[in-house]
């Protein structure tokens, strides 16, 4: 399976790549957490917006630009992949699954927030 979308954006992205964009001052993207709100409140990637899976497409359509770079993560890579595909189907052109999710982000030294 080809891993690239239009413009070189990939279907899956390693957390190090997103962290590098932040470190280099390129914050022109959105990180979406599709886990349940209670799980999100416990811990999440700093700056990630909560869009639970059951509301994802509806809420994203009302609040995010279709051409925005979106990195998405959930409880596991399968949930992230399903969520990313749902957004692509809804017309979002640049959606990538954040491989490894929150645990990979923490391992990479990424900033987190939560209770």
C-alpha cells in the first residue's frame, strides 16, 4: 500500500516527525485525540483537541479546514487508522495516523497535559 497522500503527506506519521515540526516552529497543524473524554482528561498530547470517535466527523467538519494537516491518535493504532480514514472519507485531504499514539509521544519526550 502506498503510504503517501497528495503533497507528500503520509497516511502514517512517526511521533518524532510531528515533534520535530513543533521544535522547528512549524505548528501549522492540528493534533486530534479520538479517545473518550475521560481518557483524554487523564493525559493527552499538549495542544491536542478532543474529538471523540463517535463525534469525530461531525465536529471536525464544523471546526477544521479540509486542507489542514491533521495528525490523529486514539487508544491504539487500529482506532487511529479507522479515525483517520473516516476523516479522509469526509473530504479531509491531509490526515495522518500518529503511530504509537500517546505512549510513543511520551517516549519521544513530547509534552503532555492532564490530571
